[in-house]
């Protein structure tokens, strides 16, 4: 019972960390794809916010 429980906890923790890493990687890729076309727009928005 105890080894099975510890194995289950390890599997859940591993899946949790893998999901966090994959989500962070996906978010970074999506953010990069969204950011590349709108670099000029974000720069102009930054200038407008600075004024």
C-alpha cells in the first residue's frame, strides 16, 4: 500500500511539473509568434504611454 502510494505521488508530481514546463514553453512560443508582427505597434504604444 505505501510503495504504491509513493509511486502514485511521484507520477502525479512528475505529470504536474511536465505540464508546467510544457505550458511555459507553449506560452513562450505563442507570445513570441504574437510579438514578432506587433513589435512596431508595441513600441509606438510604449512611446504613447511614456508621454
